[in-house]
């Protein structure tokens, strides 16, 4: 991994107090760079951006940069430089995006690279008009043909308000029909479900980690699920540039401390402990390629 960056963009110094360490398991370097008006892809520039969180200072020791928009997929030649930033790379096709045949060939090339650790994010999004749902599933099946046992699967699943569990069950059934191996390492990004769907998912795919962010407490059922979920399964996500901490206009990985502070009351611990636990989990998945420590929920 690269040397750590502080939320303010400076190098960690031996003369400064040791800060808690965080691993942002899901953020969009391309989208964040565009939102901040930056040229090129640089984690340091993004973290040094004007939208930064100083209330919960921490050291960013790693992160998973997710590229799911065909127009901003990195060039294969850029992958080594991105890896040298200390990033794990995931490349996929967001369910609301469509790739041309030429772009899909580029995706195949990117996913064949050893510099890319994960396929994603891919999945379904029911906030799109119902007429687009079948197309989403067809594109998902096509991308999943490129999934190999060596790659982690990063899933996006979003339902209509009140229909989050329905969307998750639909995606679960679809994965089993394809079929995706029950031993597949999975990162279910931005988990929005209840305890019922959580138990069913783990029964079917026991090697699943669940991403949580600043909206984990937005619904009572979701809050209960995050509270009951075994902590070894939880990954902390800024999902930047989305869901910025107020009053910032755009999110960045520097918001991860604030995100941890949203989870801390649910777990009954400090935000520093949230960062430590989830960073360990992220390294277990994205660096070591191992399943969660827990075999249950």
C-alpha cells in the first residue's frame, strides 16, 4: 500500500499524534475528481480538496476506487499508477449505465488485468423506470460472464422507498439462477435491507461483506440490521462524491471519519473503533482475499 494520507492531504509525520486509520471500501475517484473540477486521477488531490472533514481526523491507509461509468473507465495503462496510490481497483458497469460493444471489449480487457481486484459495481437499481429493469438484468448477466474466482464481486442493489428488501431478494434469486458460486467473495455495497433479507443472503452467500455508510440509520429496520450484523462483515464506505457530510457540497474519502461517527451510536462504540474494525475487514477482503471471520450473521 502507499504511504498514508491524512484527511487534510498531508503525509503522516512522526512528529504528529498518531491518528486512527481508515479504509474507504467504496468511493468513486473518477466521479469525485470531476465534481471537484480536478484534472486526471489523483487520490492526494481529492483528499486535499476543499471539501474535507476535520472534526474526525484520521489517516487514510487504503481504499477501493470503483469505476462503473464506461465514459470514465481508466485506460489499462493507468492501472499501475492507480495501484501505486495505495488503491484497490474495481471496474464494472453501474445498472443505470449502458456500454457499447467497443466499451464492453474495453471492460473485458480491464477485468483481465491483475491490477483490478474486483468486478463492480454491478447489479440492479429499481429507482430506474420499470421498463429498464429487464435490460439491467441482461447487462448484469453479461458482465458476470467476466467474473473469475480470483475477482471479488461488488454488488449494487437499490430499491424503491419501502421496497428495498424486494430488490435485494430479486437480486439474490437472480444470482442463484445464473448461477454465482456460493463461495464467491462478495461486497454488497450500501446495504439497505432488513434482518430477514440479511439472514437469507448470508445463508446463500456466506462469504459476503456488507457496506454501510452515513445513511445506515435512516430507517429503523436498516438500523437494526447494522446493529445485529456481525462486525467482521462490515465495510465502511464514503461512496464519494455522494452523501457528503454537511455543509460540504461533495463527498470525498476524507468524510470517512464522519461516516464512522454515524455508525458508532448504532454499535455503541467510538467512531475510532468503527474505523479500526472496518479497516481490518477491508484489508481482509481486498488485500488478503479472505472471507469474513464470522460464519453466521
